[in-house]
């Protein structure tokens, strides 16, 4: 898997959740870190619109700072696919910025974040996180999905980053609403990369 530098992680976070300081602003050094896309941790989404709640279960073995991008299943799925292939040393393409702005204008994008201690499940708090575009999730016509990036804290020699995507992302277009497509599945729990289904 492609290696990321600590500085590069911040760039990746901008693409993922409009976060400019995921790995810590001004972190010097170029330690390589391989982001984990199929960790035992999980992200869950419940509610819709302004009632949306995002929780993260941390099974990484260490405390994590997590940032979550929340939006439509298709947007989150596309973003996940982009993140897995992007050259993180490049800037976020204008096409992605345009998608964020359009989603924000419709109330279809939200950002959540917070600390999650090892072995704990914590609710991430909603708020505009500095980055490409601010957003508030107000559209309650769909069941939102989440893409979450978490990183270890401190300046140790063994940095850690994991990326999780919730159930509900990647529902193929044409299946109708996320509500009907998710019937029997629910909108909680992460989708592991190795399942080869949602979000892969």
C-alpha cells in the first residue's frame, strides 16, 4: 500500500473531510505511515439531517483523534474511492471542491470530530472544521453515510492512521433511496474493505 508522510496525511484529510490539520499542523519530519483501511474499529451513523449522530468505536489499541465527513452514500463512496487512489501530494481537484460546495448548498454535507479513547465508543461532535468548505447537514430526505479518518496522538516514531467508512456508502445508483436500499442492513457499523461490497 502506498505510504503517506505525516504531512501528507493532513493533505489526505483535506480531501476526505475538509480537515487541514489531521496529523497536526506544523508537524515536522517525514515518517512514513501506511493508513489502515480495514481496521477492527468502526463508525456508525444514525438519524437524519440535523438529528444525525456519528459514533466511533476505537479498537486500534491507542487513543485516536477522529474526523468524519458525512453526506450522501454516493458522495461518501466516491470520496472513499478517490482517497484510496489519490496522490496525496497533489491539491484537491476543483471538481471535488465543486461537489462539496454543491452539497453544502443543499444541506447535504456535515463534518464531525473528536477524541476517542482506546477501547471506547464515543459520539463525534458536529462542527465546521477548517478546510475546503464548511457544511451543515440539514437535509433529512436521505440516510447519511460517513467516512472517518483517525490518527494517533503525539510525535512518536510509530504514527498510526486508520480510515473507516460506514454502512450506507456505495449504494449503486438506480436502487432507489438509501432508506429502501438499506432495509434489513441498517445504517450502523463500518464496511470493511475486504468485504468487497459497500464502499469498495
